[in-house]
C-alpha cells in the first residue's frame, strides 16, 4: 500500500453494511447528462482515438466528443452500439445489433461508419447482437452468439467461425498469449480458442458455468470478469487444456452482492471495475481496495456499463443515464457539498491518524484508520471553531485545544471539556516555543496568557488589554510576541530583556517590564490598504505579507523593511498567508492568484504552482502544509487534500489542438478529421497537425474555422489563440472563443494557426491549415495577358489614326517652328548677355570677399599656417578673420574661422557683416575676451538683420582664439559657437578637442535654456598645431551618402600632423577628393592649421 500512495488518493466509505478501510474524500469529477451531449441516455462503451478524441457507444449511435462539441455517428442500421475498440493504426472498430464495422473519415474529413457485413460469404447467416470487439495485432474479432467474425486489416478479408451448438454460444475475447488469438466459451461449458484461423476446443473447465463479461490483461495475466467474482485464466494449448483459478480480493464479499460487468487496467498495476448495481471499484493488482465509486453526485445511482482510462489519466464511466469522468490520478481529494460535506472550514490539523476540522458550526473529526467511521463526526461543541492546537510534546497534557466563539475546549481522546474560566471569543491559539506550558489566546481587544500544567492545573497568567481583534500570533527568535489583527494593524509585546534564558520564560513574564508597540496603516507606509494583518515567523524572521510582496521586522533598525528574498514575481501579487513546511517548501495563499508553492534550491527558486489552477473556483481561508505527506486547503468550499507524493506532473501532459470544421461561404469543406489515404484507397486518421486545402476560388474568399482541444480537465475553460499568416500581424489574445472567421481575403497563400492553453497554462501543439485564395478572373494571369494584347491592338489603332493627323499637323508645325526658332535665337542672345553680367557681378563680389579676408603677409607675421578654403559656389559663406590689438603694452592676436548661414551670395553677404562687426568689436571697442566678443557679435547680427522684428533667422557658427604672448609661454583663450577647436600635442602624439558652447550667433531665440558663451584657456608649445574648421569638410558625404565625420577627420589629421603645413593642406585636398569621387560638394569648406605662433617676435 505504501508504494500505491504515490499514485492513488484513497478514501473510506461504507458499502452494503461491510466496512472497507480507505482514506476519506472524493476524487474530482464531472457528470455529463444526456441533455449535455444531446444523445440517448444509455451509454454502453467508451474508447479514445490517438488524437485524444473520445467516443461513446449509445443505444442509438456513436457520440464523438472533442472537448467542445458532441457529434453523432450512426451505424448503417442506426442500432444499439455494443462495443468499440481501437487498433494500433488508430482505426476504431464498432460492434452493434446485426452489424459491425469501423469508423473512417470521408473525403471531407467527416467520421463515418463503414459496415463490414458485406464481406460475409454466407449471405444466409443470421446473427443478432454483436457483443464484443477484440483486437489482436492485425486481426479484429467481432463476437455474436451465433458466430465469430475475424477481420484481417491487412488483407481486408473476413472469416466466419461457426461453432458446435452455435445457437448456445455466449462470448469470446482476446487473451494475452502470443500463440492464441481469442478465447471463448459455449453455454454447454465447452471452451475453445482460435489459433491461426482455426478453432481448437479445450478441456478442463467444464464445471465453470459463470458468464464471462470481459477479459482484461494484468501484466501477463488474463483476468476474467464474471458477475460476482474475478478469475485468472491459464491455457495449455499443447495439451488442449484450460484452467480457471480465483483472483482473490479483499472485497469479494461485496462482489457477491454486485453485478460486475466490465473492467480496465490503469498503469499495468490497478484494476478498474464497474458494476450494474454497486457503482465502480478501483483495486490494486493484489486485490486491495483503493476506492469505491458510489456517491450520488457523479454516478447518480446509475448502473455503470463500461469504463475507459485515457492516456491523460482520466477515467471515463459509461452510465445507464449519462457519462461520468474522474481525475483518478489527480493529487487532490475533496470534501464539499457535492459529497455531503456542508461546512465552511476555518482551520484543519492532522494528529496521527485523525483529521480535526474547525468549522463554522462545530469541531469535526475523521479517523482515517477507523473502519467504523465513514464520514466526519461532530464533537458537539456547537460553536464556530476558529483555531485548533495540539499541546506540545514537552507538555504533560496530551490533548487538543480548540478556540471557539464560546471560549476554549479541551479535547482528550475525542471527548470535549469546556474550560469554564474562559468564556471569550478565542480567535487564535499559540503555544509558546519557549515554555510549552504557556498558551497565548487572541481575542477581541484582549490577549490572554494561560498556563497549562495538566488537566486539573490550568489558570490564566495574564489578561492584557489591547486594541483590535487578534487573529494571528507568533513569537520572534528572542521570545517577543507579535500579533496580527483585523483592521487594527500589528502589535508587538517587547519583554525588554536582552538575555531571555529558560528561567525567564518559566516565570510570569508579564511581571517584568514590557512594552507594547502598535504598527498600523498610518505609521508604516507598507501596510496601506491592508485589512487583515497576517504575521508569522519563518526562518527566524518576522514576515508580514503586504499588498505587493513582503516586509520583515529588523531588530537592528527597530522598524519594518522590505523583504526581497522571495521570487521577484511575488512583488506584484497580494499574498494573504505564507507557510513553510518540514521539507522547506513555501506555501502561499493569495487574494487573486489562488495557491502558490515554491522551494529554494541553493540560490534558485523552483516554482511550479500550475497544478493548483485546478482549484481556481475554490475559496480558501487557510493552508495547513505541515503533514509529511499531505497539505490541506480549507475554506467556504470545504476541504481539499493535496497528496505531495502523488504529484506526477499529470497537468503537464501534451495535448493536441484540432481543426474541427472549415467552411467557405456556406459550404463545409472540412469536417474534423485529418486523414491519409493508403495504397488501397482507404482513408485513415492522421495524427499530423497540418491540413493543406485545395486552391480556393476567389468568390469563396470568406473562411470560417472551428477548433477544439483534446483536453478534458475543465475543458470548458480551455482558451485558444490563433493567427493567419500574411494577414494577422500577431497572435490573438487567448480567449474561450472556438470559432474564427475571415472575410473577403485577398488572393494569396495563407497559413491559419491555432493553439490551445488549458487551465494549467500548458499550451498545446499548434494546428496548421495551409490554403491559397486564387485571384478573381479579372486579376488572373490570362486576364492580364488579354489586357496586354488588347492594349497593343488599341495602341496600334490609335497610332494609325494619329499618324495621319500628325502628318497634317507637321506641315503647319514646320512653319511655326521656323518662326519661333528665330525668336528663340534672339532671346538666347539676350539671356546669355544677362548671365554674363550676373556672373561678372558675382565674380566681382568674390574679389570683394577676398579683399576682406586677411592678407597672407599679415598672417605670416604671427604664425606658420595653411588655409584650405574651398567655396561651394563662386562666393562663400565661410570666412576666416585675423587681427591684432595692443592694449597697455600687451600684444594680442585674434584668429577666427566662421561658418555663416547658407552659401553662395547669401552666405557671402553674411560673411561681410560678420567680418565688419568683429573688427568693430575688437579694433574699435577694444574688447579682448573671446566670450564677450561672441556675445556682442550675437547682438550685432540680430540688430543688423532686425531679427527681433522680422522672420529672419540667419546666423553663424565659429571658433575664435585670442593669442597672448607672455614671458615663457603663449596663452590662448578660446570661445566657440557650436564649432570646436582641435589641438595636436606633438609630445603626447594626441589630438585634444576643446568643445564649443551649444549656441549659434544670431537667429531667433527659441524656448530653451539660454547658454552663455564661455572662455577656455590653454598653453601651447611651439611645435603643437591648432586646427580651425567649419562643418563643411566633416559633413561632406560620399557616394553612399555617408558623412566623413569628426572621428575620421581627427584620425586623418593626426596621421598627417607631423608633416609640413604645406603638405598637410595638400593631403587634406587629396583625401577630400578621394572621399567625394563624383559626389557634389554640399557646403563651403574651410580648414585652417597654425603653429609656431609669434614666430618673428
């Protein structure tokens, strides 16, 4: 039985005045009424195909269920379906009244019944009910009382086996024996087998007169199911003998009053039996009872005709009035109103073999080992039981304490004793871990401390007035007491003693100084929005769940801080309670996300709570995870027991999404079953999840898809997501919608994809439908070809018509052209003359612009230099400016390189204004600070162009340096308007960049922070080189529209900086032309390099 606990939850139930030892509780299950599946009430047989679709044989038809819809499939004579089974290829065979055959998809994928009786050679053979289908490799046996029909799926041939006294023939079934196909028995007790299509009669069981309803294979054993007992069949084919021996179970006495009908095997170790009058039974291979299914909720007191166990571990039962399914291998067992447990539960504990339940009405108990107890019994406290605690092992009293609305009760040997000295509400109980005789009781506005030495010596140690209803109690690692309340926050009793030894707790701790601290929504920001304040001690830390995440109490800081040692996703979840069991598994009860559990391995959290999504509709108040094997969840929904050992990842099994119908306009082109056609032309069910449709005419460009998932745990909550490639950009959000329609699709190739997500969050395999919408006739290839031909013909006719007209017009035009040509020649002469005058003017402007530029003789006085000056047009918006100034025996030289707005003539005018203003500011007004010069230049430009009153927004960017010679060094002051300065330091072989201020000269003031111009001073050595540039060189693009860029400019300049200034200018020109190739110059370009400053002096 120990190994069995890993697979089966066991319950305890009373059957026919005989008590069977089982654990209590009920499996999760579902009942489907005839109204639900819209079919005949009586179900005879069940099977499952390889896709996971279920089939049920009824009195009138076969019903197919895919998890969404129920569909009827009728036999050729619409008669009662006696049996169905499936072979290894996935074909379902059917036996019914006066007929037998199989199911196969038609050309549209609709499952249909195909009769095989046309293969019977003896057309005069009369038979009635075909009771059984048995499959052995490629052979399928259909058994009636008159004959056995053997159908070979490979040869498509049928052999009829007639028996001696065939009018008395009863049954036949396949058995587990590689040398024998089928075993049968005749009413006169003659047994037989069929081997290699021959009948061999057997001796040895002539006295066995019991009717055999089914043979099932338990390992290598053939188990016979008779009306009131199980037997094992053994066959010695060489000696033509059979032997039947009893298969003993612990409930044989119950079977004597039952009518066993059929059975099946689960996982090669469990036997599932059904009966016509006693429900169903689950037993081990050793005959031990695991569960008796007999409650009214799911079986409705119905005879059970058949049972079938699916690959997904769901057990389906065929009833006389409907269908029931049980989640047999689920780890959950329930007690709720469905199995007559009508209590709302507050707390639950398990003490040894007894489960105690604190409900809203009474204290209940269930002894799982007591054969005389079937259901929970009341202890008759007749009060709301809020809390239950077992006395600690070190306490001399071995009992339970129950806290109720009427006070507290002592429970010894399941007998109650009211402690009359305490008559208040006892919401929560806590035995101190520092003194096992001390019991704390939380009540309304009071905390009680009670000392329990034995049953006769129980007294109140302290009654302490507090604020609020105390709902939760816990102790810190140093013995301080914490309380959680309803609506009133948290309370701490600090016993104000650093070294709390055993003697301290053995005495009355309330006689010492202690301090009461309150923590509520107002004093702790983390607690805002909380109403119920759960508090606990986990890993010696005081932990409190809050709206998002957790907080812990820091002894060092004497305050609550955020606790971040749990998985990050919990920070977005409102946790109501948290516990940690003996196996270091954390259990969380949340407000909206149900139950969550996780464990920590090394530094990683292992989280897998998807199994608990099965309980999403349950309402829980509390969790008790402390039992070694089980966790209990309790609340208004009753009790759920979770078997920790039975957690087999059943909820993670793969399943399929199936395309169940495709419609174009009003026509159905696919009806649910993908298939392949074998070499003989037979359609067989295909497990492929891809469907490829024939090309669809454009007038049928509206398609509707129906789909389902072959998953049967709360299947109505399965959600679907879909996407049409070449139409939808992304997958649709998951919903319970099972139909998708696309209208007016354009011609082209498409792939419809759909997948399902079950209640556990597990996604199915994706189902695909490939199809192509053909273009309309007027957009077809032949249509376009016709359009081209017609166009050529039309153009040819037009050409012919216009040619004649053109010839006539040509004569007139020649005359007109001759006259106009003369006029144009005269106009061209006039335009050429004007262009020459304009070019001459611009050329003269160039002369003027050159006149304002510094003379080479003047610049050579102050430094060695090169100037690479390349206007985009004849005149330039770039200019460079040099001047000197002597003030108070100090000698200054100024050098600026300026880039004006635009280029050509507009830029040239701006350069003349700028040059004039700079000379005025320095030479006449004696301003020497570069930043101040730029500020005054900015004001001068705005004033000259009247930018405050007009829409003019022109301006300029520049870099300006002032050179001042001192005794041993040259001091340079730099200020820039969006143009940086580059300095090559020869000693370090680097180029430094002095950044400019992000502000231009002139232009309108924008709504942004005003940037003031600043001065930057630095010292330069004789061999260092300073480079001034406009943005023309750096912004020049190549044929691939890529900028030359500052980084590339600095790298190139660094490479040539050791060369003479003359060579540098030459290399700059070569590099630019190499970069530009055939690309046009985009802006004016100016690069000035200087060194050896104040060389003559």
